[in-house]
């Protein structure tokens, strides 16, 4: 399966600031996915990032709040903008490799104070 | 819209006992079902998927379309099975991937 490096692993941020999370994959993948896991809840898909096109956002998530970059087939970033305490979550990137299912990064634990 | 439910937030069993983690889904088409596991301080990882019909770490899961279920089973639980388990569904367009709320399995010595 793919190897995903996600960073930072955790951060504590002031409200009103922004944090950019990076996800690096060891091989080329068409689609990369960004998830959020709020405390006590399951994973929720934020958006799907395709290389060379705008990310596709799920209901309830907007580009202004969660801008995504996908400059090439092995890398993506998710920015959490103008953070509030409600944004405190674990954020995960994920890719799918044919025949092996989805692989997840180790996650970024974000705390907004 | 598709939905995945896992009725138990926490399941505790003794070592050597059988374990079944329940998963039900609602989807009008033909979904693809997965089980993911997250051990303490480790990343979420795929445990098994219904289309491969494999057994990983002694776990099996059978897709029952009549009951819209994909329960995860293991005949003899081990302490190292203690983890968070997520059932997930992907629709037949391959676009939408939905996770259940998760079940924390605790295997007691």
C-alpha cells in the first residue's frame, strides 16, 4: 500500500490564525482525500483533491475555509483558515491505491485556543 | 444518501471469547464495504474489504445485502485486538466514502 507522510502531527493554534497541513505520498495517485475527525465523532470527508483541477468539497465545507492545493500527483496541502475552537479536530489525508484500498496519513491533531 | 451505523460505541470481551462488531448501512445501490482499524497511537489502516473476501488477523466480514449488514467477526479475541474499528461504505460511483461512528473494542485479559 502507499506510504503517506503527513505533517505536522499536532499543533496548538490561536483563534483567527491559519494552519497548513501537508501530505506527501510515496507514489503518484490521482485522487487525494482530506478528512476531519472531530472529538467523539467519526471521520467526515472534507474534499477530494485532483491534480490540475479545483478540489471538490462536500456539503458543509467551503474553499474559503479549507483551501486545498494539489500541485502534483504526490503532494497536497489543506489549510484551515481563520480558525476557531470548533475547528479543533484530527485532520487526515488519504489516498486509494488500486487493489489495496484506502491508506491514511497519521493525522494532524489540531487544537485551537 | 448513504449512511453507516455501528450501534455499539464500546464493546468489551474477554480474551478468547468470540467478538462481533456490528455494522449496518443504508444505500440503494451496490456499495463497497470496508473495515478500518486504528490501534492506540497508530494511523487508521484498512483491515479488510468485502470484495476481497479475505481474513486478516483472524477477522472476517460477510456482506449481507438482505440485512444490509457487514458485521466484523473473530472467533477468539486477543488483547492486541483492542482498538477502534470503523465500518465504511463507498458508493458504486466510487466517489463518496462514508464512515460509521466507530466501535471501541476492548479485549480484557
